[in-house]
C-alpha cells in the first residue's frame, strides 16, 4: 500500500490523498507536478528513477487506510537543481 505522503519533498506544497498533482517514483519519493516538470525534469533526485501520477485513494477508504503523516521535505533540493 502506498504511504501517500502529505507534501512535496521539493517545495513542501500540500499533496492530499485526492490531489491530482502528486507524482511518485518507485520508492514513493513524492513531489508535485510542477517540481517534477520544472525543477526535477522527470528524474527523481533521490534514486534517479522516473515518476508516475500517484493514484487517488477514494475518500471512503481513508478511514481504514490512513495516509502517512510523515512529511518529507528537502529544502536543499531546490538549490541543488538550480
Ligand atoms: Zn513541489
Ligand atoms: Zn526516488
């Protein structure tokens, strides 16, 4: 099951479980669509893999399958890619 991390690792934008903007790599490094396109250029800075759109978890399943509360944020990512 996906962790559904709550925010973008690059810009710390909120990415709720129903966000269409969330992108993940195979290790579930989580970023927003803007960062993937404009900052990361479709390559995960942590593992070198590519990204796919994160599937939306239906609201009715969120109670039993709780999304991760663990926010991952690397402010250095923005700097290192510019
Ligand atoms: Zn972002
Ligand atoms: Zn990754």
